[in-house]
C-alpha cells in the first residue's frame, strides 16, 4: 500500500462503525425484568406462557438457528419462530424493540459524536454508518438518538446480507453516498472488522482505542493510511485533517 497525499485525495466522506465508536451499550438478556415484561406483552396477545418457559423456548430456538444460520443474521427468524410457537400474531419489529428495551442496561452516545457530526455536516462531507448487527434490535438504539439518523446512509449487516470485513458492505455504503474510496475514511474500534475491511477497498482508516499512544493524540502507521487515535473529539478531528479533511473550526 502506498502513502497518500491528503491534498491530492481530500476527504469528503466519513463512514463510522456504530457500537464502540458512536454508541456504548450493555445488555442483560438473562434479566428477570426482560422475561417478565416480554411475557406480559405476549400474554396480552393471547400467549399462554410464564417467564421461565418463555426464556427456555427462546433460548432453544436461538440455539437451533445459531447452528444452522450465520451469526448476526438470525434474530428476525428467532422472533418469528417464537411468536409462531406461541400462536401469537404480532409484528416482529415491535417484539424486537421491546426485547431490546427491556434488556438494556446502558446505551450512551459518545461525547464527541454530536459536535463531530455537526462539523462534518457544516463542511459538506457525506457521512454514513456501517455496522455488523441485527437490525431488528439496532433500530431501537438508533431511534433513541436522532442525531444518528441525520447521516446520509445506515448500512446494517443483517439488512444487506454481508458483514464487515467483507468489502461489499463498504462498497454498498459508498455507492449509496455516491462517494469514491479515494476520498473516504472509515472510523472504527475493531481492527479486524473495521480497519482491515476498510483498507481492503482502499479507504483510509482511523482506529479508535484508549491506549493509541502515550503522548501524542495521533499515531500514524508506516504506510500512512491508518491513524491510531484515542477516542476524543480533538484526536479524531486531528486525524481527519491529517487524512485530508478540510473542515472548518469546531
């Protein structure tokens, strides 16, 4: 890989990973509150089940689908099979959202997200989210933070049938934004999925991790195409400018 001249390839498109990059999340899918709340909702639709029985039925279906399907692509079918087994007619999207709501322990937007997205918007840069996730659950998370819905495209792996680091999912996001790899950068916190995947199609990349470097805010990989940064607004903006983003003041 060759080093790129930021002046020759100015950045006008920024793609983000979601969890661990824009959002921090903790869930507890074993909590008594989850299964009690879901049981109450399904009983109102005619299901005859108790919380323990519902949990056992869910886990059994989850295990079966996990053995025959691909990780990250099974939850819609799991919820559909669960409802069918209970003789319940209900929108699986609503069930998925309720499941996520009741299982959440923490869902927070990282502090730099709002000012960073606002700065990118003011500069005229295209933005997008590319995430390996089950859309039936993630839709609830996205709806909690309207700022995330202002990006130009959101590509969720379970919706499109491919996961990072497959180049196809990155290409799809760029196509939706009418952007070229040479003018785009990907920001993420997972080396194998985010950074390796982005580099496979020629994207520059910003790798977020807490111990990126001891003193400086930005550390550059030898080929100049990957910047290692601490997850702060100052460090990310500095890295974007080093990549060739010409945004104004924050």
